[in-house]
C-alpha cells in the first residue's frame, strides 16, 4: 500500500512540473493606444470587433489559458460595463483582416470563450487587465489566431486606452453586435500577452497530497 502511495505522489509531482505555462507578447510594440472595442458610455446598438495575432508571435502549441491587455502609460483608465458580451477565438489562415467578419475565420469555426457581462475596473497607468481566461481553446501553432469581441449597447462607464501598435494585422469593427461587415483599420495591432499552458499544482497542494499518505 505504501509503494502505491509513493507512486501516486510521484505522478502528481511529475504532472506539476510538466504543466508549465509560457507567456507570449503579441500585437507589436504597444506604442499607441485605442479604446475600441471596450469604449464605455456610448449609446450605440453594440460592438463587433476582430483582430488577428500571428503564429510567429506565439510559436507554441497548447491551451490558451489567459489573454491580457495593458492600459496606456499616462494615467488612470475609467473602465466600463459591457452587456451581453461574447468573445471568440478562431484559428485562421488569414494574416490581415478584411471588411467581412465571417471571411476572417478563414473557413474555420470560432470557439466561444466568454459570455456574460464584461466589467473593466478603473485601471492604473500601465496596469495589465485580464480580458478572458479560456478553458476550451487549444492553439495548434500552425495557423494565426483571430479574437472577436461583441457586446450589446448601450454601455456604461468611460474609456480605457489599451495599448495598441501602429502596424499589425489590422482590425475590423462596427457599432452593431450583429453586423456582417465593418470598418477596417489596416495600421493596427492589438498589444497583448497570451499565456499558453496551465500552471501546475502549487506547492501547498503538494503538501496536502503528501499529508494524505502519512
């Protein structure tokens, strides 16, 4: 019985050291800023927005477990509340967005990774904010990755100038969550850090496991 206990503990320890998450910076240099797609305090019918991150920026297959954006460097962001918000990730062969939202999927099916009310708090200058923590999207390290955000207006709050770049894959957006086409901004990259992989078992968890075999 003791041998079995030690074998179980060894497997847990091995799994904890193997599951190491890596953080990847994407979307260019972050030398500019923009409030779209999370521009609060507007009376518009809603928002639909897409951009693409490149395989060359990610370079690793695995589950995408966190996507974060960074507030601009020059002050506190107002934050906001965005109703009936949905977010999607999708593998795509495209390296730049087009004006047609569905075409940007590149023939693939988007995966919904968030649904609900999305709230951005007031953020300090340069603060990172978690946009979404997916549990159901595994990146293949072959295609590029599209992210899509929709929400239904009106929205509450003010502006959060998240960091962007003046070069990138572009963005397409419309002030309507059900729009089929939108306005393309070609000189645009969404600066972000993306975590691929899941954090392993914590040291405290291992201590608890060990105690079970005393």
